[in-house]
C-alpha cells in the first residue's frame, strides 16, 4: 500500500466516508453519498479543488513524500526548469506563450479512421448494472459534452425485459427491438459534437443475441464495436443482482446463468418464505472451447473479420488483468488485426457486483500490468509493427494519476479509462436535482429529500452549486439547458477540474500537448517501483546530465 490517502484531507477539506483506495475513492462508493471525497466535491466546485482551502489564512505542505510499495502513487511527476515542447503553431518558448492554459489535451486514437477526444479520458464499460441504467443520461450526456468516448457495456439487450430477441432456428439471435440499448446510444448522440464516440461492447451472450448485427443495421459505423475478453474486477463474466423471482426466471430463459436457479421448486419455496432474497445473474466465460494460442488467434481474427463484414470501420478490444500470456496475446492480436484501441484493465476496481474476495485476490494490479503492456508493445514496435493504440484502466480518479498512466504507457497509450471516478458526478448531480425539484426526484433517481450541509456550503441553486453551469449553458444554449440533467453538469464540472489539473502538470513538465508525454516525464519514488516499471528512480533520472554540468 501507499501512504498518500487517508480518510481526511485537511488541506482540501475533503473526507472519505469509507476506506480510501489507491485511487482516492472509497472501497464502497454509494449513489446516495452526501460527500465529500475529492471527486465528489470536484463535481460541484471543479478546478477550485486543485488548491488548498482557506486561502489567505493558511499555509500548506505536502504529506506524500514517503512512498511504500509498487503502485501508481509511488510514481512522481518530473518537472523541468527550461524548455517547451508541443506549443501550438505560431507560439514561441517565451514566458507569455508558455502558460498552462495553452496546453492542449486533445488526442486521437485509431488505426485508419481516427477518433478525436478533447481530453484523454474515456468511461469504463457501463453495462447491465442498474446503476448504469438509472444514471445513464448523466454519464452519456456528460461524456458527449466533454467530448470523450463513452462505453455501453455488456448484456444491455439481454437484461432488458422490453427487448425482443427471436427464437427458433430461423430467427434465433435476431433482435427485433432493443429499447434500452437504443436509448443509451441516442442519449449520447443528442449532444455529440464530433469529439468522442459511443462504443458498444459484446460478450458471449451479446454475440449470441445478435447485438452486433442490430447495431450495424441501425447505426452503421457511427458506433464503435468492442470485443470483450475480460475486466480487472473479476476473472468470470459480469453479474447483476435481482430481487424478483419473475425477473430471475426471465433471465434464466434468456440464456443466462442464474444463481441460485430460480426454476428449482425448492429455491422458489425458499424465496417465497424469505430465506432467499435475491438472485445473481452471471455471464459466461469466453474462449473455453479454444485449447491453444493458435486457436484463440484464429477465432479472434475471424470475429474481427466478421464484424468488419457487418460494416464496422472501428473495432476495439477490452481485456482484463490476466497473466502475461493473455496480455501479450491481446496486444499482438489487436495489432495484427489493425484494431483501433485496446483497453487494458488492471485489478482490482469495478463498477458492478464483482465477488469481493475475488476483487481482492485475483489478477495483476494495474501498475504491473501497464508496465508490462509498455514492454510488450515496445517489442512489437522494434519489429516495425504499427502497435495498436492503448487505453489504461484500473483505479484512476485524479489528474496526477491520469498523467502518470499516460506517461507510463507512452507513446502507445492514448487514453485513460475511468470507471467509478467518472460515475460519482452522475450520482451527486442527480441527488441535487431531485432535492431541488421533488417532481423530478423519481425520474432522475435522486436519493435526497433536501440538500445536505455539504452542498449548502457551496450553494442552494444549480447556478451557485456547479462552477461549470454557465460553461455548459454556453455549449447547449439557455433554452436547452432545462433538458440537461444535473448529473451531466456535474460530470462536466469534474472533467473541467481534471482538465485544468492536467494542463498544470503538463506545463510543469514543459509539454504543451498531451501527445508529447514520454516516460521521462515521471520517475519512481522507490527502488522497487523503479525495478518493476522500468521507470528510473528519482535519484537516477537525469543524473548523467547533472554530472556533466558539474564536470564541465
């Protein structure tokens, strides 16, 4: 572990309700939380939270000078006293141009068709969990306004009771109706302005149900399609929990694994008597009928070829925190297939209902997995291959972590994928909207009857509470503002804080475009982290050039 995060941050005036993780988020993040961790409060006050509180009557000092263990928090950011790289055209390296607002965070990814993003972020896969369903408009509209890719996760069609999937040999796997999937796609495109993308993910059940065919027919190449190998939270398929026997039977009939089996009479009797209160729906493992690397590669290439035949011009892959063989397979196969993005998710975060001890114990933690991803990508690059663009996931929430992840994987890493951290503004914004407007509370899934003190300390109306309210209004127009959920405004506000924080860090590293980041822009805070990541220890970084100065 590292010593960076404690429950109370006196400098910022933030507080974790639960135990903070390496990302700074609580291990258990609640949608009804009244605050106020750093991400929660940033969703209201935005870039103000980059600085210590009570300016003018305090001095403050860092408490993160000791680094223990191998973790992202044991990496530090390199600063330089001179130079300027990546300045926009026409600018020079004088003091008037070398200011942090001139730093560009715009990036792009893709093999032949490029997808642009205004900030190097994307959401994690938000699939069939009820949290994703309830707060989707906040996540999707917020992501579209910010200009980043948003991922629709697995099983959305399969768990939708209103969707219609054909049965019988002739119609099996043909979707006639998928209202929840369509709602999610169209919600994003409502405010899409050329930056970002909507990505639809496929797992085993989605493939059987014909999700790719449905999306291709209805949306064509407006949508990116994603193959899924796994995630960092667990080494089995996705789960949700349902409390209705009728719904559990429906999911069983849809072809899912439901535990306990709701069709067994003894289980039904136990449910009726209250000793069983819920059912877990599970997805299947992929690739179990493939006994060799060669077979996996052949199956993968056939899948990519099939998706291209449907008309998808952009295809991505999401893999989890398996061992080194699977990591190498993902990078090599995605490169060989000319995929547009590979998301590599380290242990042990998650946004759904992963088994707790599985999250605690399985897989490769993010920093180790990402360090090996860079190593393996470099091997392919040395052979002259055009390595697939990558996105790193698994425990990112703050601007310095985003910087470190991009630098650790540079030049291959184009984006950082955020799951729980980027969902928090959706929660808090919806709660605020529901507290201010009782008639909207159920619609936006608000949990508060009134604004708590933590919010009232900031303001009592949306225009007072959200520091980026008028920035969003400028984008959509005053008349349209009434249709923008407060969760999306909070999303934009958090993103603005991350944006400004990233600009400041990049300016200090003398990089005025995020595309200029390299591994030389970070160093390791301890020898163990240096060894495992290949990043130089802080006492060794630039030590040779320092001695040349002394001996000149």
